C-alpha cells in the first residue's frame, strides 16, 4: 500500500457556491463532520476543529480559500500545536460544476511526510480513510437536506 494520499469524490445536487460554504464555514462543518469548529475561511487563518465537549481539539490553518472552487487547510500538527515549520496533513476540497450540481473531490496528503514509523503510518492512514468514508457521505446527505429545505 502506498499511504501517500486519500482521495474521495462525490457528486451533490447543490451549486458550487453552496458547497463551498458548507465545506468552509464552522457552522456547516459542525453539521456533517465535527461537533464544533472555530476559524475564518481566509488563507493564514488559524482555528480549531472540535469533537465532544472539547475532548479532542485539532488546530487547523487555512491554506487556500477561493470561492466557489477550492478550500484547503492543514491539520494534524505534531504536539497538537500549529507550527509552520513542522509537517502536517493537507486537506483539499476541489469543487467543479457538473450539470445542476457539483463534483466534490477531497484529497488528504502528507502521511509519509509526517515521519511516522511504518505501523503508525499504516494506522493513521487507515483511521483517516475510514473517517472520510464516513464523513464524505455525511457531507452529501447534509447538502441534500440543506438544498431541499424551503
């Protein structure tokens, strides 16, 4: 197995503008992925993704915010602190109009660059793969509910 990147694609019946808002704003992210989130969708902004009652907090740094086509952030910093000099994972949402909807392509890279031992690399890759297998469909379901609500 390569363990270089994770890619997931999904088509949704929502405009790229709506999808961009849903993948880049804390109030929407907390509906399909995290329990809470706090950040601004602008390059260089630092914030948090939060699960449970702050049981798990992951700092993030927004890398790219180009509405309505591209949103990317870094996370999984060593020691749980934002450090621009340290390796971290990069998550990118690429949004492409398709018919009346949008193709969403999620890519997460940086696994090999983290310097983990083989067993930890395999474990982290598997955990993230299973996570995106859960949350990308939830993103699609949330968008379907959002655009069908009058």
